[in-house]
C-alpha cells in the first residue's frame, strides 16, 4: 500500500516507501536505510505510548527479539522505545506468511511440511536457548523466506524470571494454537511452543487447525479435553504431529527430538516452499486443495485468563490429561480458561467434526492493541482478575478500550452434594436444560432438576417452593421480589443476569438474503403504515434488490410473549415517533389486531408463507431469513450471538450484591451491535447474614457459576443465546463468591 497523506516520510533515519499493514497499535511501513537496505518499521501510536505498561511491553518485545539469532527471525536493526511514537526497525523478509501461503495455494505437501517442521524446530531451539518462550507460534507469525521459515512477533514472548507485565492470572496466545496448560492455568514453557508447533504443522498440511476455529470457547474446550482432528493429514506426518499435540506437556518431545523426527527422509529436506504458481512435478501435477470453507481468514492474538507469573524453561506441574477419544469427560474437570476474539489475523477453516448448531462468534470486542512485524499483525488485550475467584475476569480499559461481549473463564467448583430445582417457562428453557445436563455430567453429586412450563409459571414455582431458582425473561420489580421472596432470609428474592436474549426479525422473501431495516421502518411495517415490500422506505435501505409490489404479510403473536416485550421495547425506545405505545408482553397497538398465530407457531408460519414477516427468538429462527438492523447512520448489523452480546455490553448496570439488573440503551447501541435484545436472569434466595454459606444456596450458586463460565456461555452461543459482557460476568461472579462452598466444605 502507498503512504497516506498524513503518514511520516522518515522515521529514525529510515525513508518510508509504503505501508505493510496497520492496526489498533500502529502502522508497519516498508522503508529503506541510508545504504538502501529494505526494512520493516513498526511505529506505535503516540496515544498508546502514554501508557507506561504498554511502553514497557514494547521494550520487552525489542529486548526479546534482539536475543534471538537473525537466522531464524526478522533481526532487529534499530529501535527507539523512548520516542514520542516508539518504533522498531527489522530486516524486511521477502516471502508470505504461512497463513497467506496456505490461503492462496492450499496446504503444503508432506515434504514441504517436513522441511517447515525442521526449520521451526531450529527456530524454537534458538528461542528457548536464550531463555524465551514465544507463546504465540501461529501461521501468521511464520514467514516463508527463501532460506527457510522465520518466526516473528515477540510481543508476548516471556523470559523465565522476568517481571510480569500483565495482570496476575492472565494468559496469552491465539486460541486455535494454544496449549492445554495455557487454557488451564496460563503457564507456558518450551513444551507449550512444541504444542503450538504441532497445531501449525497440522494447519500447514491440511488447511485447517486440529481443534477447529469456530468459537474461542469451543476451541478451548476441545484443546483441553478432546483429541485433535487430523483428518486429511498424511500418514507419514502423523507421528510427528501427534507427538507434539499430547495433552501432558511432559510427554511432548523436545525440539532436539523434533529435529530428529523431521529429518527422517533427508532427501525431502531440500524441497523449497511453493510460494508462487504451482508447477507439475515428475509424479504429475500438484493441485492445491483448499478447504471447503474457502480462504483462511484472520484470527486474533488475545490475552485470556489466567497467566503464570513467569515462563520457566521446564514444564510446570502436570495437569490432568484429556480423556481418551470416546471416553466420558472427567466428572470434575478443570474447565479451560477461554480467551475471547478481537480483530482478525489468521483462522483455520472450520473442522469437519460434527457439531451441535452453533452461532457466529464470538468474538469479542476486546480492547486491543496490535503488535506488527514485517506486515504481520498480532493482537493483545489485557484482563484483570479478582483475587479470590478463579476465572472472574473483567476488562482493563486500554487507551481505546471498548466493552467486551464474551464470557470469562470461570472454573465452577462442584461444591457440596445436594438437590436444587431450577424452573423456566420462557425464552431460557433450552438454555437452562442444557446447563442442567452439562452440570450433571460435571458434578453428579449436585442434583439440579429442571422444572419446565408444565410445573406452572416460574413465579408460581418459586413462590410455592417448587423451584429454588427460576429463569426470568425480564427482571422482577421491587414488589415482585418482595412477594416471591417472602420466604428468603433477606425478605427479597435475588436476581442476576445470566445471558442475552436476541429477537430476530424474520421474513420470507425468496432469494433476498440479508435485507436491511431500521427502527422507524420496522415500526411502520408492524403498525400498518408500510404495507408493500417495494415501499420507498424499504427500497431506500435495500437499493440493490428489485423488491416486488407485494403486500407484506405481517404476523403479530396472538398471545403474550417475552419476544413481544423485547421487540416493542426496542421500537418504543429506538423509534418513539413511529411507535408511540407502551411496550409489553401483549401487542400494544390495538388498531393492529394480532394475527391469530401463537408466538411458538410463528417460525413455521413464516417458513411456509411467502412475503411474510414477523419476529421470533433467535434460538427459534433456525434457517429463516433474518433481517439486518441499522441504528441511525451506522451500517446494518447481522444478528449473531456475538452482535447481540455487544448490545448488552453497552447497557447500564444497576443494583448491588446479588440483585443486579441491566438496562439496554436502545437509542444509543454500541458499535457493531444488534439492537433487538434484552437480558435474561435467574432469580433465587440469597441466604444472607451468618447463613451466607447455606449448603442449598451453595449447590444452586455453583450451578449458576457454571452457567456463567466459559463452557456455560459457549453452550448458550451454540443454542443462539448471546454471551454476557465480560465486565458484567465478573461482577456477578464476585457477588456469588461468598455463597459458594468449595469441595469438601
């Protein structure tokens, strides 16, 4: 890319010639020295340089990169970490990254993978020899130079005994290429880099990571507990890759042993990487085999909880190995600390392993800064950790932070055995049933039973002692808390947010996927002011489509429903001039009668009714066409669990202790958020005072902590619920901490 008008023309005596990449941290330029040597210059944004911790991290990157031989990296030529805008100059490495190479030409051949393995093992040997652990080996950080691969980006490298530069209990890495110990405890040793090498080699050989890349939570669980998916990996490469991907770090080979494995078949070591057009070989034409998912897209480098204070050169205390393929998960596993996604670098194509229905991730709108070397971007973010609650992590605002929308890691200890009942009769039925089933496997001694709609309304269940906790699609008022909580020691029922409830605007317009609407247009459609698909207001938002002159068959639920409450609340707040009605569970516009269709039957009606439109909970929308929604002048946003979670992240939080509610600001949605959402709650008794460790409450609150954990929130995303914002989840887990008894108490 050419230089922009406001770009400098010279940095530290290097003449800038163009841009190699840019991100939240700064810009990487292609430049030349006075002698004409081509270099890459990374320049940090001045506003980030004002952060003392950030500047210290940048100094660490410079120091770490200088320690390693330039034969295996992009050698550091010059740097000024004390400049107003700190910068780092490295030798420019001609050649694509491994991610670019696989994305453009398909997987490498087995001889190329073996040569790649040998080169990366040599690089890791040099990195470890100087006392460093890279911690972020991935396709985007491997450059394929003519003389062998180069490992770049030492922004999160760690030296043994070095002062901690991130909050205690914070881990770093790129989810599809992290090791089990990084998820479990945040520790990183030389064996951690070996595990990442195994994932990189599997990606290079097959075009996809061995643990998928669909969701950071799901990837983390598979890394810790499941065997890698090595479908398509050549038989001759399997021993090498399988050895690297052993769950127990002590069982992985050393880099010296890896060099021996990679060197088997010495003649294959002379093969060069194909970084240009593919040419035939003596055995016939070589055809790249891209994955069915298409080109590889970027994945981020993120910080996740928790992180070890140092990265010793020897393995840490061994963590439990994953169960064998086909075996049941341990009854009380250590749930992985799962990071959240920020902006993209490289992501492997999705695994072919069968999955449950899942949403688009998640990712997270983490406050992030970019570490870039020779045009390769790596993303970093900070999380804080509460000292007494493993996995209670909230965002530490950076210079350009934004609210996060993914669940933290929350290890839910099983606590005491006991029985508790949880009820649900609305939008959260599927979610609570899933949590109950998952928790029964994790903690069989804590019997959580599920009471569905057949047991009566959740309020009746709670007030008559049928259920100890109930799922609420909207928060209780103070009077409701007093009535249903009269048997609680505090005199009031507690309520905490546990998920985000998205409502989809669904329609049946053949061939017209992703139609866009805004709040005023939707309000006019559902109040009968817009009646045709080719109305100018709809056409103005969807100019690329040839909309028909057909009536819009608008379907409004005939019964009361939580989805009606959420949808009318959105219209009343986002388009008050066009929807001047009091929102509620029943349709408030009496001049627009209901369609005679129950809310539960609407998905089937829209599926079979051409040119129809309605609104339904996202978990019920299935494959129906879903509208994108604009807010003001912003771009229309597609509905996913992630975009729904972002909307909740922009809400305001009220209450204290175990009475916490969230008010969604429909008039000012967060950037990139889907606005038609609300927050779901669980109501229960907080046994206060001297009885805060009441065993029954501990059974229930440990179950709730599971729902708020990374696996619990990931289960929600798979069912199309939105994840709670990070800071909110931390706050709720902190409030539950005094009520939870640990195992053996």
